[in-house]
């Protein structure tokens, strides 16, 4: 088999900082597990805008389409707030998702035991938590037309459109059911069928896919607002949650706090299988560029490192090595290492981004 290719897009803010730590992990797998990658690096977001005047150069887009997997840090930041909407850093990321057709965004929220007392919720509520939010990523209100800001009489109107086709709902529902079969066989679908037509269609299609092809999986439906409440009240009732683009964005940030910090949450954005059988894929932490802590060595690299673990599992068929990496993270947390976002316990000195990366690499070596 030829060496798998990996395109790294560090992006902005803490993106490049956490990516340095992921590179250490990638190098470790090359040196110790015979798992080498043909790694290339390029610009996205504000960094790409600074060099090319666009948040994603066409050449980078082409490269992303041709590699086995893309790993992205984060995009955005106050420096780019005043830019025209069409060239904002976030547009670069959205273009990648849309043009690679990465419709199924897996956002696991797992509470490591060492952090169970750190969550803003009680230990009982979060200890042992292991759920996945499957967020539809290429449609809905993020991309629906018409959109824009128009003049109407003497005032402006901001317009976005929630829009879902049956096939878009069908394919993301299938990916949620497939995932549930490999887990605890339970899917909860969330929408607002009580107030939105797109929600009515969403519920109907998810139910139809279930009844026709996945009747062995337990399916429930919830209004997304009630779902948000249930996620905070008793998150362990869920296994897989499937929801639309915007609800998935919000519910996954909320789920982050069940695990202790946004700095802990990885994600995989998957599309249809390529000719080699692997899904088109982009892996990225759920968090953003964290301008408030950028450049200070405070960022938690774990979300990005766990995103690479997801790449090992979903793109490179290396489930055992992914588990090895996840266990190394668990070991380091168990040993009491904490970046500043995870502090809460008195008397613990935070470690830096780079110390956390080094400790995870040392735990990998100890696992041999
Ligand atoms: P954010 O996720 O960047 O930060 C929210 C809070 O969480 C901040 O206090 C930050 O310090 C903290 N945080 C986030 N990641 C952390 C980490 N790894 N370690 C420690 N603390 C961490 O969200 P925001 O402040 O709303 O957005 C900032 C910028 O990032 C915006 O431009 C936004 O559009 C962009 N953004 C990008 C992505 C992405 O690239 N996928 C995701 C979300 C937000
Ligand atoms: C995320 C982010 C993105 C989103 C932004 C940066 C485009 O918040 O990945 O969760 O809204 O999807
Ligand atoms: Mn988000």
C-alpha cells in the first residue's frame, strides 16, 4: 500500500500552536509504529487571506480533494472581523466542507474519568459519558438560498434560509444509524418539527430510513430545545444524536462542557467513499482559534490530538493505534496534567501546550 497522504492546515490563532503538538504525535507513529504519512502543509483562514487575499486558495482546495485526509487547526480571529463576509476566514473552512461534500460531522463527547469532577455539572451526571453528535454539515441554514442583507424600504433585512432535501436528510441519517450499530444501537434525532417545515421533513425521513433499513436500532425524536435541556440534565440517556447543521453546532459546544473543556473535543467530517474506499475526510477540533489565549502557550492540544486519533480510526483503518493514542491522553490526564482550561482543582500548576504534547508522546512511548 502506498504511503497515505495527509494535508495539514494549521490556520489561525491557537490552530498552529496545537498543530505543533499533533506533529510530534504523527512523528512518533512514524518512528515507532511504522505508520508513516506523506504530510504536506498549507494555509487556510486568515493566514491564507494574509498571503493570497482569499481564505482558501484554489490550489489548496485541489490538494484537499486529492489527499487521503485533511487535518485542520482552527480559523478566525478579531484581526479579520472587519473583512468582507465573502473573504472571512470562516468561509475557507465552509468551502472545504461544502466542496468536499463532508455531510456527516461526528462530534464525540467523552468524559475522561480524571476530568469528571472538573465539569460544571455533577460527577454523577457526566462520569463515564460517551456520546456522539452527528451534525449535518453541508446544508441547512448555513448554505440555504436566498441569503444576504437587503434593503427593504428604509431598513435593512438579514436573510438566511433553512433548507433540506430528502436525500440530504437520508444520507446523514444513514451515517448515524451505521455509527449507532457499532456503539449502543440508539439514535435520538433532534429538530424543531413543531415550528419548522424542514423539521417535519427531517423527522419523516429519519423515521422512514429507520423503518426501511435500520429497524434494529432504537430511534427516538426530540425537539432540539428539549434536547439541549436533556443534554444538560442527564446526557447519559443518549448514544448517538443526529441533528442539522445549526442545532449540531450549538449542541456540540454545549456537550463540550460535559467533558470539561472545549479544548477536549475532536471531530471528524466525513463524505462519500473515494475510489480507494476511504471516506473523504477532514478532521478538526470543535473549538475555534481562541484569540483570548493565542500566543501564550496556554492552548489545550488534546482536541486536535484526538482529532488525529479519529483520522487513524476512520481514514487509515488503525483502530488499535487510535485507541493507543486515546489511552495515552487518558493516562496523562490521570497523572494530573492539566492545561489552564482544565484547572479547577487548587494547588495544581498548569502545563503549557508543548508540555502537554510532550507528556502524551512520553505516554505513547510507555505504552510500547
Ligand atoms: P473559541 O472556541 O475559539 O473559544 C471559546 C473559549 O474557549 C475561549 O475562551 C477559548 O480560550 C476557549 N478555548 C477554545 N479552545 C481552547 C483550547 N484548545 N484550549 C484552551 N481553551 C480553549 O470560540 P470563539 O471565541 O467563539 O471564536 C473565536 C474565533 O474562532 C472566531 O473567529 C470563530 O469564528 C472561530 N471559530 C473557528 C472554528 C473552527 O475553525 N473550526 C470553530 C469555532 C470558532
Ligand atoms: C464549528 C465552527 C464553525 C461552524 C465556524 C467557524 C464556521 O463554529 O466548526 O463548530 O459554525 O460550523
Ligand atoms: Mn461551532
